[in-house]
């Protein structure tokens, strides 16, 4: 049985801040920092937005494109994030209620740093492939945190994308998935701590690059493919530099990663990063396009996917919801004072 | 602190604009009513669940400068009356827009946002607000 993406939807908050504005506050060359990271602006959630509202908007956009799908036929909803608003109380039930998929379904919140969204896609593939559910929903969304003045503050942003996984009306077939997982403490946030810590340069070679390259090579070996067989590729993008470099190391060109690389304009949306890149590729894909996807989550692991766009994308009602081009148009730039207020960094009286 | 049960009962309307429709005269009610004040006895047993369209136009608006605690982070903001595609008037907060750019007739849609929270440890209340339509 073929299993794949039946629909997708994406959402990114409207507000943006530029690295030079952040650098100005901390006495750092923010513009240079942005250039080094290849991040020229990042999205900022409004004070009334969180992972629940971002995941809901993405999931509603996903459902708007498949009016023929009865939400009651959804048997599983998984929301992957490292910024769930509650420590105990699922995001996924609120998202499921917001698309009217409840109550005959299972749901859970997933967390695996930046790859919880792709882990959700794999879980849904298993449930659909085994016949346990007709459709599953996997969302990757975050309102990520960076400590004031830390390098992460220049990249941590907000956004998310949702995927309806099924075996009927597939617009993009998932040919194969492979994962590479180890215990590598490159980035973490302890219970009750507001900001994560990271291992600096340790987040590079032994963490991001080793896991992505290993998962990507495993998948291409299993599929008998090479980079030239794919029209598009998307890699996890904590900044613009890492995915560009890993693509080159694996043998993918800048042309292949252009639709999947959104971080330079929206920052690192963590669990939303690869899902949003994949959504932007699907916004621009045509039948027969082959897509190579590899996520990365600190801690650490990578999920790789080989995806083929089907003829069904031609009749797919993509315009029933805004494409990412429209979502990202007309941003509102804010200064650091407004950013501090939006992100709850100002200590208020009770 | 609001009652958790009271807020929970309002979820269908707040998340998904679930109202009711009189099976006798066709009038739509939001928030939902179980009795039609026009048809009165005729409506008994005929009032049905009805999902309102999330898209509409600004019918009227007012800018709020002195906000309640729950909205103080967003002031100044507009409260809008929206005529949705079912012809029903809804009211709510308008966000993600410069208040000076709001106009009567502006296309808007209802999105899910945080409405309020019971302090740092209590329940977060979600519901619809309006944003410019894309």
C-alpha cells in the first residue's frame, strides 16, 4: 500500500526582527552575526500566539485544501514541538478539536528538539500503513526560545506546518524513510528552565553534520539513488549556513535546496523548520518531482525521507489556503523593545 | 479565575464558530441558542447545530486604548463587528493589523488565538480573533 502526503498547510507569524536590531542591544555586530549565520530576519510570535495557535492555523490550512476529507476519518493527531504551552496537557487535543477530528482518535504531543514534526510523520505512516487509521495528522511547530544575548537569540523563531498522511488521494508518495539516532548531548533544556543551553561548536560536526549525513546516506543507499535523482531537497536549518554546507557535502546543489531553505528569511522554526521547507517545496512542485528530506533534532537524531510528487497534485486545491509566498508577504518589523514585550522577557508586576 | 467547566462548555463556539440554526425560519444564532425567539414554540425540537463560515468583512469597529488585563499586551487594538459569509454578525478582537489600516468592508477571517490565561499556572483559554484575510 502506498502511504504519503494527502494534504499540507503552513503558518508563520507576521512579525519580524532583524539581527542588527538584536545586536544593537547587546553591543554586538548584529549584521555581521546575521551574515555569519545566514539569517537576515526572523519571525516573532504575537503575544497571543503559541504552538497551539500556530499548529492549529497550519492544520486548518491543511484541511481547507481537502474539503472532500471528513475530519472524523482522522484517527491520529501528533504535534511535535519543544515549546508546548503546557508541561502537562496536550497541545494535540486542542489542535484536533480545532479541526473537528475528535473524539474517535488518538493523540499525543511529541518532543525531539527540532525533529519532533518528522517523527510524527513517521508515526502516522506506520498507523496508516498498518491499517490502524485512515488518516493521521503530523504537525511540527515551535515558538523557540533563545536566552537574551545568546547566539540563539539571532535565530530562534516561530512557525509550523501540518501534514495529512494517508493512503488515498496522495499528492506526494513517501517512498521510504530512514533514521539515524544516538545519545549526543549537543543542545538541551532542563525541566522548568526557560532557555536551552548548547554545546557551542559541538553542535556542528558530531551532532548536526554526523546525523544528517548518516541518515541521508543510509536512505540513498537503501533506495539506490544519488543526489542528482532529486529535484528538491530540504535539510534541517538552524541557520542558513549549516543546510547549505551539508547539502554541498552530500552532493546537492543550491538549485535543489532553494525552495526548502526558508531560515534566512524567517529564522530557525525548530520543529517547524523541515516541515515548512517541505511545505514550500510542495507549493512549487509538479508531478514526478522527487524530494529528499532530512530533519535533525538535537539529542540527537535525523529522519530522512524519499518523496515522489504524484499526478494528484494537479487537481489538489492548493489555493484553498494561502501558500507560503502569501503567508510570508507583508511582514511587520519590530524593534527590540517590542520583541522583549512579545516574548515575555519583561518582568511584570502581579 | 474563570470556571474551567464553564470555559470548556464554550469550546465549540470559541474554536470552531459552532452556532445554531432555526429549522423553522432559517435564522442562525451565534453564540448558539436552543430556542428561536422569532418562531418561539414552532422552533421547539427544530434548532440544529450550525458551523459558521470563518470569513467575512468588517461591519464596524472601535479602537480600545484602555484595555482589560488580558489584552494589555496588545493595546491599542480594535474590537470589530464582522458580517460573515452566512450574513451573521460576530464580534471579536482584531489582531496582526495596524489599527489605522482597519476599514469598514475589509476582508477578515477568524483565527485561533490565546484569549486569556488563569495566571501563570492556570488554564489557557483559546478562542477566535480576527485577522486580515490573505
